[in-house]
C-alpha cells in the first residue's frame, strides 16, 4: 500500500508541485489584498469622502451667508430702565429655517455622492511610498451613503471683567457609510458654522476674582468669634 502511494506520488510529482505552487500564490494574493490593498483603498476612500463632505458644507455655508441674517435678526436685547441687559430673546423661527435649509442643502448634495470613481496608480498597491504614483491607473468604484444632522448652539464666553461674547454656532454632523470592494466602514465629519457673533458689554463689577487658585480667606464672610 505504501509502495503504491509512493509510486503514485512519484508519477504525479510535477503535477502536485504545480498545484501546491498555484495554491500558495492564491493564498499570498488573498493575504496581500486584505493586508495591503484593502486598508489602502479604504483610507483613500475615507479621505476622499471626508474632503468632499467638507466642501459640501463650505458651499452650504456660503449660501447661508448670502441670506445676510445678522445678529440683530436672530437675537434681541431686552433692557431695564438703567439700560442693562436683562434678557436676550432669540428668533426661533428664523433660526429653525436656517437650520432646516442647511440640513436640506447638505443632504441633497450627499445624495449625489452615491457612487464615485477612484483612479489609483498600480504602484500604490505595493504598499511602498516610492512607488505610490507609478504605473497605470486602476479604476475602483466606491459607494457612499450619507446622512446629515444639524444642531444650533448658543454659547457665551467671558472676555475681561465686563465683556462677554455671544456666539450662535450651527454644528453639522455628517455620517457616511463608505463601501469599497470587500469592506464597509463608517466616516464621521463634524463641522461648525458660525451664524452670528456679538460682543456684549456689561457693568464693571465692584469685586472680581480670577485665577485657578486664590486665598479662600477672600470670600470667608463668616465672622470669627474666637
């Protein structure tokens, strides 16, 4: 039995070696594809989609700025008899309209990015930075599905002892599912659009404490009876 198996192996030695070589080459190509090619293409697709998303947001920002909705249109000061600001009222209707406009503009543009073509030089698949731009272009199709969420935030920042900066910021969150050959990944882009900003001047306080640390005796108002 052993002699028969050995005889068959000897007769088909070349054929067996050929199949082993082919099998080894296939395994090498698969491992190389998943360890070098797929991560590179995924990274390139992520960068491409991120850049295009930021460009879309910038174009939307330009449209918003053309509305010429200044701080006075978005907020109104309520003052007392002495002229001090007691309340800041916001124009919710206008702010919501701007938010919905921005969300619709970005979402419509994201829908147009559904399918894109990437031309990658063949040398890039070697994983070498020296050969990244060498060789013929290999076309690869990537599919992206994006969703946009917008949220406005009204924030106050202290500037000096009697100044405050009031900012209205539109936070834009873009979540994109990027599909490349044999891999899917999530890309998130966050961007801030400044809608309005104003410097508010108040009264100078009679006492002002500043710094990370100070003597607690400064604010110790409990009398010592000892």
